[in-house]
């Protein structure tokens, strides 16, 4: 892969996750500015996750059948911009919900297919994926810091304008990327047959539990920090520290996986994720411990995401990579994320932050047990070889 291709692929990740850096830490604060309660905010944030349950699978199936993966990425990015423009006329929960459902249906279809495009460009060097993906994390850091600083200067209602600008940049970046044909001759078995292997089923259950446990963090972490007196700059810095740690681990991830293997990296990362949610739930007012907890984002997201991408590539044949990545997105980030956001919204006001984050720790501990019992990729036939 030449430098030009690397730059174009990295640029797309940069802007895609810059938008996530605007959305995840600050969108709940934007919703709070309308006077919505925690349950309503949780339900609205769940829409973003719920659209990942259906959308990636529809677009993944279509991309695998038509081979028009890049076109789907470009159209999805453009339609995302068009639908999001409607947010400027919405002030009630229903109107905001409809716009969020509309733009996220197309936005969530884009990334899984772009992951396949990236891996197709890498070919046999798929372990270098993290070197490209880290630019998404860098984009997230820059966005979360810059927008946190801006939102201390201007009203939170300016957030949608910032997000729209980033959406336009995602679309423009997609126009710069070239596609690569997929060899379908190695499709030894159908997608359903590959999906229904016990180890693969266990893998997707683990993905669901991981993202379910992140529900309170993505939905209410900024709200919690704000209620404890942290400024928006400080909140942005806490988010950024987490993603800086993520960037560092992405740089070394191919060495780490090469040395320790996918199974061991997954189990250790899951146990450290348990520790992270316990710290946030029990001592959120302790700034040094919050800084430490944020460095654990390196494993709770960075390492587990890289392992997940690698396992999808391992479990599914090239002709089914689109649907495999779509399932990874929809079952984990989609269903798991939606249940996590919705559940945390229901628990937050009634039981408080501590109980909500401790339940998240329990969920990811169950995932660690599942990984210990079932995730043994060296014992599973590799369908794409």
C-alpha cells in the first residue's frame, strides 16, 4: 500500500471519528439544553445505537451482493448530511428523534463497509489496520478538545453546526478514496454457516456485552462530570486522554497481538474494563483516578476493537467480510449500545451513577468469562485462508 492510499484511507477515519468526538461527549449536553430528563436523553441516545442493528446489515448484504461498496460509502455520507440539516428546525423530542433516526441510518452504514475497503487495500498485511485506524482516534481527540473549548465560549446550540461541517468533510473524504475488487472465489461456505459456529456466536455475545457496558459512559459520562463541577474544557480533556491512550495502543497493537495472541489480549482487556467502570462508578470526584480510568480506554475500546476487527477477518471468508463487519457493528455497537443507552437512562435517575456503572462492570465481567471459555481462534477453522 502506497503513501497516497494510506493518506486517503486515514483521512476518512480522521473526519469520521472527529464527528464522533463531537457527538458522543457533547450531544447529551445538547439534548439536556432542551430540558429533557435522563430517561428521554437515554432513549434519544439509544436511537443512534439502535440504527446500527438494522442499517449495517442491510448495507453489508447489498455491498457483498453488488460489489458497490465504495458507492454505498459515498452515498451514505452524502445522505447523512442532507438529513441532518433538518435538526435546525427541531426542538421537541419527537422531531429530534426522527432526525437522529434518519441520519444515523445512513451514517452507521458507512463505517463497516469502509473497514472492508481498508482491509482489502491491506491484503495480507491486515495487522497494519491499527496504523490507519489510529488517525480516527487522532481526529476524535482534536474534535473533542476543540469543541469542548468552543462550547465554553459559545452556546451548546452551536454544536449541530460544527457536526454538519464534519459530515461534509466525511463525504468529501469518501470521494478521494478508491475501491478495490474482492476475490469471491474463496467463498467456501455461506455467511449463515460461518455465523452459526459456537465460537462465532460467543464472540458476538461478547461484543454485545462490551458495548452494553459502555452505555452509561457514552450517554452520561459528560453529564456526570458536569454535575460534579468539571468544566467543559476539563470534560473534553478527560475524553481526549482516553483517546490518546487509544492512539498509543493502536500504534503498537500489531506487536501486542503478535506477541500475546488475540485470546489473551481480549481477556486481559475485558478485566481492565471491569476496573474502569468500577472506578468511574465509585470515585468519579477523584480527578487522579478519573485520569487513570480514562487511560484504560486504551483497552476497553482500543484493544477490544482491534481484536474484534481481526476476529471478524479471521472468522469470515472475503466474500462475506461486508456482512461480517456489519454484524460486528450491529450486534455490538448497535444492539449492545442501544440496550446500554436505554438501560442507563432508566437506571440513572432511580438508582444513581454508582449502581449504573457497577452493573456495567458486571456485564463486562460476564463477557470476560465467555471469552475465557469460548474464544479460542487457533482452534477454529479460518474461513478466509
